[in-house]
């Protein structure tokens, strides 16, 4: 009898427990979901060690996918891809049907991300948690409909990605430069091959061609020690010997080299950090959060910054491999100081123009149009990677500092950072003026 009572009591407890509802997963704010999506993608880009140009492509397609779904939450926002080059018309939501467009934007984002990155298992762990949150809070029909809509946008985005010439740039022969006077060749101390030497052949998003924004040629090679060619090397060398503490901080803060090889005797190890584009994506996040931008404005800001990054990389890389200009370390080691090395590690590609200057100026133009000319902020984008942050009174001030940082770091001539910044500003303004952002 006692055993029967115990069994009945246990059965009753299980029955009661089965009737207790499991608490729902709390919903995140819509804009916060988009920020988290981008942040997790950045971590994968760092882990997979994508080159800066390739990283800009990843940010571009994923951010555009998210925006094209998210914009339907506010009818006044226009399609961006409809105004870009080579994109098919994006799917539209069914009229009269209920959607969660943040969920759709997230699904579109990750549909693309899975195909343009390597470490998708890492993304999927985060992604599953986000989808579980929506599944817990939406009715089944709305959840399924939103997921299907986002997936359809992502798949259309991937059609364009498959035809942007990226596959053709993979598996090319090594680019080892030239022994011709004044031309780039692999640089000390690691003498790596030239990176992404076909990037100028990529199909741009908004600008017409990679050669649309011309730059004057850099100073021609000369044996004359009074020539502009030689004097620019002396300037880099002398600056490196007289850097102030502030100039050193500026150079380190904007280094953004995703693959820094460090040497300790016979030991060699690598530090991974955000790419230059990832830094400006981080600044975009800061601006959105500071202004409490809603999810649609946030998606738009990420998309526009990504377009500027992508097109500026293509235009800048076209000039780099057209000119194949020599790096300061090569000339200085040959003609001035055999043992000299710059403060920053010289990136493995030609010198002219400065890519940092180019993409930073283009991004800063877009963000200035979106958030204002005198936008004051603390740049904490690099805080978790290098433990540094800096304060800026505007995006253009940050861009200007990015540009000169490459000269302080000893890896660019002053003329080249100025040329890159000029090209980037032209590209940014062209893109902004071309796009109709509201209906």
C-alpha cells in the first residue's frame, strides 16, 4: 500500500511538472540582433584570416542581404540592390501576411554568410540560439514565413556573388613582383607574395569600373638623391627616427593588420586582429548605438558602409597593381640603412595608393552623410584586440588620422596616403549621390 502511494505521488509530480510552461526566451531588441549578427561574423573573419579585400566582400553581401529584408519594416526605405550593378530583383513579402523582418534579415544574412566564410559551425551555434529565440516568441506560421523570405533574399544575393569574378581570382599564380627599379618586390622580414593581385578585376557594386577614379602617378624612379622619389624615402626614414608617443599610438591603433607575424629569436607566431574594413564596421556600430538607430537605419548604415568599403578596395587595388610601386622598406634597406625596419609590418602588396586611406575616407563620407559632420564618439572597435581606444570629433577626423598613421608606421609615403584619401572621398561621394535611399 505504501509503495502504491509513493508511485502515485511520483506520477502526480511528473504530471504537474509537465503542465508547467517553460519560460520563453527573452526577445532581444531588433537593432541589437543586427549588431550581434555583424559582431559574430567579424569574429569568424578574424578566425579564418581573410584578406582585407575579401573581408570587404563578405561584409558587403551579408549586409546588403540583411538590409533588403529589413527595409520592409519601414515602407519609406528603398531597395539598394536595385540601384547597384548586376543584382537581380529581390523577392517581396506577400501582401497581407505577417512577417518578422528582423528574423528575415537574420536568415538572409546567414544564408549568405554560410557560403562566403569557412568556419560556419561557429556561426551556426550563435545562429541557432537566435532562431530559437524567435521560434519561442512567434507563431509557427510567422516564423516559417519570415525564415523562408529571408532565405529567398540570401539565395538571390548569392547569385550575384557567384558572378562577381571572385572565383576567377582564386588559384592564380603567385605574384612575386619585379626586380625593375622602383617596382614592388616582397618585403622584409618575411618576403610574402603579393596579396590579391587580381582584385581590381572584381565587379564593383556602385561605381562604374575600377578605373573610374583616376590618380596621378607616384614619383618616378630616380637615382638622383635630390629627386622627389628619393626624398620621400628619406622623409619616411627620418620620421621613423623621431616619432612622438602620440604618433606611435596612432600608428598602432590603426594598424588593423589581420595577420601580423611576430618573431622572437627562431620562434615565429601570428597575431590575428580585425581588418581595416572590420574597424569601420565597428565604427558604424558605435554610431548606430549612440544615436539609438532603429533596426532599418542600422541595416542601412551597415549596407552603405560595406558598399563603400568594397568599391574602394577594388579601385585602390587596381591602382596598386597597375603601378606596382615599391615600398619604403625596400628602398631604405637598399640605399639608406640596411638594417632598418618600419614600426609596423609592411603589408604584402604594392605601395601606391594607401588602401587604409582609400577605404577609410570612403567609409567616413558615408557615415558623415548618415549621422552628421560633427559626430563625436569614442572608437572602441579595437579595444578587445589591442586594448586601445581613441576619441574623435568626426568621422573625417578619424579617416584623416587613419591615413597619416600609415606614414607614421613607416609603410607608406606621405604622397600615397594623400592620394588614397582623395580617391576614397571621391568614391564615397559618388556612391552617396548615386543612391536613392528613400522612396
